[in-house]
């Protein structure tokens, strides 16, 4: 028996070596590279099954949105859910067990980071002293002082939920632990939705629905030009795509679980976007609204204003909702906003992040003092006060979709979540990408690239890093390529 296993191991090793050789067929090289990369990321890079944004090449240092250690992983993309989703999608394409194993590890990490409130925050802590400060469901009844925040900011809860839903789906809903975590999260999100269809940026308790009337957005009679402070995270929030990401997650839930309540919640969120569209002369959107549906302050560099950035994201969402429903009201709202945004473009093809209410003058802040100004020559550097304009692309897409028949819209509605083998072609460009990705893999199975760590101080000498974004992109290319060549 021992001789048999030694022979089997020798044959497996020989196959890997052969596949790694430059003259091996490209599909064999790609398959070997994919498996080695996943094994390395799962076995050597992951901590508690989870991931952060980047690592020093020797894995001694790690960062999410801040310096961290091996007992803290990140939820906010491109952290654990993003890497986990890459595993899920690669598994769906190739059905290789090692890919599902890696996805399950990431999913278990997220389950261990789910809050009693239902969702997730930016990171998950595993060191005992720090962990006790957070109300993680799997740990039982939390202390009264434990932090129990579900956050929609920066795609935190939504990305975790999407990954777990897709993991649940590829496991054919047979893993009870994953399925229960998803159902708990979805139920919590539905309970936290306000009567008008919106959500706050975060929640730790279910809001008193009677305290939030359904109203159309309007201009306040007056607004303070000095930052007033306050709990801005309780506002109805569009900033950083919070509501739009939630809407998309609910649409995905409705498809995966065939439950009307999730689609209904997504439709209510879409109708909130219609309520939140400001009247003339600025039929677009603010980053956040108070309970009276007036644009409101958030952080000291986020005044009540019309947002060129968030408005474009909302337009994209409304165009998608037109495809999803065929209801013209969503496309009409998008077209009004597109016309306004086109008139508001700056001379260099960009949009201001903020436009003053009613006057539509581009609004900025002064570096260091954060006073409001109309000048853009002394801005804080940590925030984008001007953004790329996507108005032409949005207008072209809206016009294209407006010409489609109901049957054609229905066909778009049924598009697959990830590219199928038939929708990807083996081209010289794709083969070039695959060769470059294979060649860049080091002996460990790591893709190392030139880069710096952002949060380790000015004296940090790191010049070579491992980026989760690059890993996600590379295994996506390799798995898509292999799915095509195996399906030919």
C-alpha cells in the first residue's frame, strides 16, 4: 500500500512539473497555475479563512483599510467576500473540489463575523480580547457594551451576503450553516428597511417605522454652511453606493431563492431612488437625506449638495431597474438626471462631486480648514472633489435600452451571473494574458508585484507586495479561459 501511495504522489508531482514547463500546452500550464495560486492563498495567505487587501511579499505585514495582524481580516472589498466570490465563480466554471474547499473556508470566516444585528462591519476580529468587544452571532449572547453594527457603507454587508448566497447556491442549499446565516442576514435587512424603501448607512437595532414618514425629496428652506456634527450614519444613505449595492443584493436573493419578498424589497428601494430625486432645477441626488428628505451633512467634507458621483451611480441603477421591470418610470427618471448632469459637466469632461443646492455652483472645501468655497485650487487630498463624467455612456445605454422591445428586455433580464463558456472566446489577447499570468507566478504560487504598504508608516521599506485585487483578477482570467478550452 505504501508503495502505491508513493507512486501516486510521484505521478502527481510529475504532472505538476510538466504542466509548469514553458513547452507544456497552455491549458495545462493554466490549470497548474490556478491550483498552485489557490492553494497558496488559502493555505499561506488566509488567516482564519479570511483575507485583507494586501500583504508584504514575505507575508510578515498585512493591511486592510489600516494596518492589521493575523487575527483580523477584512470584510470590505477587496477583502474576504471578494476573494471568496472569486473562488465560488471559479468553482462554478470548473467544478474543481479544491476551489469549493477554498470558498467554504472564506464562507465560514464570514459566518464567524456576522453580527447579531444581521450583517457585517468592516473587519472581523479573532483575538479573544478584541473579539469580546463585538457582538458576533456565533459567540452567543454578547455583552451589553459589545459593538453590534451592521454597515452598508462601502459594500461591506452586501458583499458578504452576495458571497454567502452564491456559496449556498453552488452547494445546492445543503449546507445548513451557510443557508441559515444568509436567511438571518436577509431577514434583518428587510426589517431595517424604512417605510420609504431606504436604509440608514448602519444599524444595530430595528428602526421605529412610524417615525419615518414617506415624503418626496425637497430643498430645505435654509442649511448651515458650517459642519454641525451629528449622527450622520442614521440618514438615508446613497453615499458609496450603499443603497444601490443593497438593492442589487436583494435582486440576487430573489433570483437564487425565488422569494417574492426580496424582489419586493428591491422594488421599494428602487422607488426610494425616485422619491430621493430632487426637483428642478437639479433632478439628481444627494449623498444622504435627513428624515424630512432634505439633503444633509455627513462628514465635515460632505455637505448638503447634489452629488455628481453618487448621481451617476443612481442613474446606472435606475437603468438596470428599467431592464429588470420594464417600467418606464425608472428610465424617465434616469433620462432627466442625465440631461441635468450633462449641463453640469465641468470644462474638462469631469463633474464636481458637489453642486450647491438650487444655484448648481460647484462646491468645494478648503484644505485644513474645511470651509466651503467655490474655488478648486486648495482642496483636501484625501477625497475626490471632482469625478469622471460617465454621462455620454449613460445616455447611450439609456437610449439603446429605450428602443428595445419587451421581449428583448426580458432576454437581458435573464443574463447569467458570470460569463458562460459560450460567451467567452479564446483569442490571441486572452492567451497572451494567460501566459503572462502563468509566468508571473513564483515558486510558492504567489503573484508578487511592485508596490507599497499604505498604513505602515513613512519608514516602511516594503517595495514588493501581494494584492488581493490581483489575485482575484488572475484566477478569474485563468478559470474563464479553462472553462472555454475544456468546453470546446
